[in-house]
């Protein structure tokens, strides 16, 4: 029986870049059964919840999920359960996708697209490992309310248990062992009790990996060092909110968040959710100019992590690298009058390289 891939394009530029990624997947693996269904605003507009039962049932029977993006400005004032983003929240929670893997790489030829000097980012290759199902995004209580004195107030709870930290730390150390053997654990232990627990647990896990060097860094310093000496990092390990912020900061060092893929892995063997990190970009949705790189590279991660197909994953990554090396650029990467390719033209370049 061929592997089934749940394709959830979502909103904004999500459908454009996701369908480009599906074409690349089918080019290298024509045996895959890629089944598309709606989530996010597309589902809400049809009178369904953000994650419809049909989408959940498809994910249940699939080997992996290729996800687009969810979230549009007109839903921002709605309660969370009525927002497109709730689909992603539920997928992460219900499938226990606790490990977010975000590789950050500067392709040769794109150094000048970075916001930093080319010599600072040339050869940049790091990975952010973000804990994805705990911390302040999921802690309870989480609410807006009126206090006993009649004043409006709000509370979010940052909460972690040691086993949650242990399992994400092992993901980071296992990955570092295959790379440059260095983990930087980012916390705020001078202020937060959760960070003090985080640091203690990470140090215990580190004892199981004597060949990997562990360093600790406060989150504010980590944010500074990412723009000062980004190539010093190998694997960055951190909790949910810090990882959300730092991975986006790291992504823009490459020239565009449209270049960066991600994998969300969990307790179900080989199952994962794969998505670009750039968001829905509603201002350019439907114009055909979105950068499909991150979605295409997310498809490569899907092959590697969920289907154990490193050969075809590497084929896709090498094809993208060659396209950039040839001078091809999408609109947000073009500099100084360089010609820009639209989504379809860039996709066709990648397919030709395959």
C-alpha cells in the first residue's frame, strides 16, 4: 500500500506553495498518495471548525502531514477556537508533536540577501530545536478576566514538567551527535523557575552524550549572538516561546523566512507535520509570486523523517541549492534590479534540476 500524505494547504499563500511542494514530491516519489483537504480559514468559511473531522480523519490514516499556513487578519480578534491557527494548535497537541526541528541554512549565492554582512552568514548552518507542546502557549490558567477591583487583567501560565524537557533535550543531543557535536541550551534561568528546571534537566541529559558539548545561554544574549556571531551555533535547544522567537530571527538571516522549512515530530513513530515557517503572507496571496522554497524543503524533510527516504530528500535539497547557485531568485530575494521568478517559474527550475 503506498504511503499516504495528508496535504493541508491552509490560507494565504499556503495553497500556492504547498501545491508546488506536492509537485516536487510526486516528481521524486510518484508512488505517494497525496490527499488534500481544507483547514484553517478555508474550513471556517465553509461553516466547519478550523480542524474539521475530515481533516483529522485524514491525518489519522496518513504517514505524514504536509501543511501550508493558517491565520488571516480578519480572524485576529476572534477567540482562539474560532481562529484558523487553532487547527495547528490542535494538531500539535493531539498528535503530541513536541519536537519542532527548524534548520537554518544560507545557500551559496544568497549571502547578499541577508540583513547581515555576507561574511557573517556565509556557510551558516544551524538547527533550532523548539519544544512545541508545553510552556506558556499551553499552560493553564490562560485567560482574560476582570479582577476583584474591577480592573481588566490577563494571565498566561508557563509550565513544564521534567519529562517534557528530557525528551526534547534528547532530540537536540541526538541531532548534534550527527552534526558538529555542540548544543546551546537557551533559557532565562536568572528570572524564571521553569528555566531553572530546564537547565537542571538538560544538564542531566547531557551526561548521556559525553561526545557532545553543552553550553547554556540566556535568551536575551542568544538573540544578540544570533546577529553577532551566528555561525558559532550548531544546535540551539529551547522552550516553546523562546524557540518561536529565536527561530524566526535566525530564519531572516538567510534572506527570507520563505527559505526555511520545519518538521514537527512526536510520539507516533515516523509521523510528523512538515511546514514552511513564513506564515500566510496575505498581502501577496493569489499573486503567484510567493517563494515556494520552504514548502519544497519541508517536503524533503518529510521524506527523510517520515518515510526514511534520505536519498530523495537529498535530491530535492541539492536541486534547490543548484537553482539558487544559478542565480534564480524569487521577488523577496532579488536585489539591485535582479530579475525575479514567480512561484511557478521557480518551481519549474527545481523540477528541471531533479
